[in-house]
């Protein structure tokens, strides 16, 4: 991938009243964007600024009326927008190379808003079977109540999405890449070329540092920013990015939906963005070290990591991902019993169901992230009793390898 997101030159007022001189180039690497974007309502503050107010005083009757008609005005009412939240949205739009973003109170708030804002009764959605379990349950259990049907396809098959599209009926096509937990990849170039319905990619496991789906012609990209983007396990936050037109439509629905992002969480999201590139890089380096060790361990039957040549989509990963990411998933030869034993023996790696934070976490997908799926649904996406997912944090890789090696020893 060669195209990089851009950020506008900073022309905010300096303390002496002068303007910051614009740099010679208006195109930056994503690592620079992460540090500099999202400061529109900062004034001269370097740190993210918390605007905690839910309402704002208008200068006049006319201004109050103007603000009431502008759903994106950050200084009118907190359910519409907020300066801190708006800064977070601007930063995410810059990172994704999008025209606009809308933040939500959670990743599922973003997902549900996209579906319900863009679909009506009688519409059809195509989604991949290897998808976040709550997204799957939303499409299976909630959408039918509104007359919205869903078809699930194999995300690894680049032709499956388009083949399932029903002309005149399919409104959305939804992918998740890399997919949780087996890290299946969707060919974004093929996906973005689908004509007719609006295309959506959940890029939570990647972040904009790893991939930018909009560069492939995808219409919308969604994140649970709770995970690696905020990155410190202290925010519940979602975001969707895309064109001005689509985000304006989603924003209008979001005001009625009410799943608005808290400015406190947006503040933590902004702080997380500042260090996102360096965190993702170290997590990817550690994940590759763990995946390499696990691949050679006799107690491990299979390892799933896009940075390994053994990954079935390794060539696609090389073309599509700037980094292979910080998650490693593996299947233990001993099944459920082996998985339970391994998780209970780990000491440094902590048992918690999240990802992308500074601590390395282990989870058993069948009993946590995908506990709501039936046995045949788990089998369809390759989740077994011995499937284990590791989210690499920022500890030293040698310490993590030692902890895993000790916990695996009784299984040999």
C-alpha cells in the first residue's frame, strides 16, 4: 500500500496571535497524522481537551436557530456533537483518509447505526460468516424484526459477496477483515469493486495503521475504538468513517438513536491515537515472535497469524496489510481440556476479553467472545474447544514466550 492519508496544515492561533506556517507538503505518513490530527478545538493546548458540557450558550436567537439546524455543530447540544468528540472524529477521518467520521458510544452502536440508518423493511444485507458474534446476532436476531434479511458467506472467497447480492434488494455488504478470531482476510480490492450496495468493512482488528479500506473503494469503515485505537482499556467507543454524504445520513439517524460517544471516552480515544502507530508496531513484532514459537510447539495443532507464511492468505496479507497485527490465534491438539488448562496456568498473560491494550490478554472464544453462537455456528467459523486467542500487549516478547512455554509444557 503506497497511498497515505493526508492532514491539513495547522493554522491555529499561536499564543502571540500569529499563525503557524503551513508545512511545505500537505501529505503525511499515518504515524505523523496520528500525532497531529484532531486538534480543531484545542486552541493552544497540546494535550486533548475535555469539553464536558452537554449544552452551550448561544450568542443570539439567530445563532441558536442556526446551531439547532446543524446536526454537526459541536457547541449546541451533546447528543448532536461535542468539541472533544468532534476532535476525535476529525482525527479518525484523517487516519482513514475519509471525508468525515461519526463517533458512537460503542462499536456495536456504530454497527447498528450503519445498518438501521441505511436499511429499510424489505432490504437485504450480505455479511461474512467469519464476523464478530454480536454483529452476527444483530443481523440474525434483530434485523428480521424490522424486515431486513441477511445472507452469510465465506469472507475468504473473493467472489462470494458479490454472488450473494440481490439486485435492487441488497442495500449493504458487510465484511470484517481481519476477522475475529481466526484472522481470515477479505480481499479488499475485490470487495471494494462491488457495484450497487454500500460496502462496509469492520477494521477493528487492523486499525488504520495496518490497513485503510477506503483506499480500495470501500464506502464505510467501522471500528470498535474501545480496542486498539483508544488502546488503554479505559474507553467504550465506536466510529464509522466515509464520505460526507453517507456520514451526514448516519449522523442524522444517530441523533435519534442516541448512542452518542461520551466526551470522556473520546478524550481517551484521542490520547490513544497519539501513540497508536508505535503500539501497533510493537504488538505486531511481539505477535510474530509468539506465532513463530507456537507454530513449532508440539501441543499446538495450528496457528493463525497473517505474518506467518503458513497463513492460507499470506500473499494477500503481504499485499494488503502494512503490518500483520497484534493478535495470534491457535488451536491446541488437546481440545477443550487442553485449552482450559493452558488458560488457567498462564501467569503473565491475563485472562480478559478484549484486545489492543497494553496488557497481553488471553481468551477462549467459544466461551467468551462467541459464547452466543450454537455449536454448528462455531464449527462453521472454525472455532473449536481448543481455540485460543492472544492479544499481544507491550510487555517484552521474551517474558511472554516464557509464560506460554511453561503453560504449554504439561500438554506435551
